[in-house]
């Protein structure tokens, strides 16, 4: 398992006594004495397994780059003067990264500059560019397993977008999507929803079988006022994992913040 804390990427094996090991870290001389806001939104590994991608934010700069797994030097890709995040390595191309234009809270003026065209792509050594043909305020993007498409949500729709030319395939979903994810073949979709977003809001998780057109509610979460506030991010955020064998999501169904795994086979039987 790999994870990021502060400016360091760590790892450990699954054995009970496996040691925690330091993989690599953002160099101190890149940051100096500036306050770090974020190191990585999504910690993703390159297709060749040699790097992790970093979308570093500190003070008035946002820096994209990669940290080699072997502990060698940080590799700078691009500097931005506004907030971009959700950077994710392509599953098939170690030189391509999907990322998002985010609402930008300006630290000088106090103004917030909204999203105008969220879906973006950058190639190593190149300049960033938008993916969609016309600017759209979509949400929660992820890569398709083929590396040629990306997905996102827009209202109660899930979009599959071709990176090369921005062509959009639209898939209707039964509820307004908050976060979503697709199976590797794109035939199953999970998503979460709410009736009014705030940290700790009531939420639901849905599973949709595109082959049958049926949907099942996977979980329902009551409002949690004890976990409200900006420091808690307990939305379900469901996604497929372990080669689509499971759907994993954050849950509070047992009265505490926890992680749930649901076998995809059970969901397929429920929507057959």
C-alpha cells in the first residue's frame, strides 16, 4: 500500500509486521519556508510503475511534477498561478496526466474565480490543454482503462470523453452524481448522491448495470452533524477496485467513519 502524508510518499506490505518505508519526498528547496496547502490530490502511479504524480500547492503557486519510486530527484512538469488539482497519471501512458481546473480562492483579493473548463490534460514536456470542445463545468473526473477516454459527471449524467478530440458519450444516471466511477469495461457505474451538499450531509450510493438498465441502492448514510465542517471529507466517493471485484466507498453506516467493500458479483445478481 502506498500513501502520502505531508510531503512524503510512504509504503508498506500487507503482512501484520511489515515495516513502513519512505519512498520519496518533495524536496525542501522547492518549497523553502512557504506553507504547503496540498501535496497530492490523487496519488497515482505511472503506467510503467516508476513514478508518482504530485500536484503540489503552496502559497500562490501550484506545481505539477513526478516523484520517482527509486527515490531519485523530483521531476518538474509545470507551474501554475491558479488552483488546478485532481491530477492522475494515465493508466497506459507514463507521459500523460489528467487534471482539473478547480474553483480558485485567490489569497490576495479574497475573491473566488470559478471553474470555466474543468477537464484538462498535460503531456510530459508539453503545455496543458482542455479536453472538451466547449468549456463545461463538469465534476469528478477519472481515466478510462483504455487510456484514450476520460469520464466525468454532469448533473444526473455520466460522460465518457475521448481525449483526442473531445467527443462525448452521455450516459443517464438515476440521481444527480456527486462522485462516480466505472468498471474497466464501462458497463457498470457506481455513483453517490445527496440532496444538498455539505461536509457530513446525508448521502446514498448507487450501482447501475448498463447491460440490464437496472440500478440498486448500495448504501444510505444519515446526516452526520458531529462530522460537519471543512476538516472532514466523509462523502462516499465510491469506486471499483481489485480488477472490478469490489466496490469500495467511505461509509458511516456503523456509526463511525469506516471503509466498505461490496462484492461486484452481489451487485450484478441484484441487477440481473
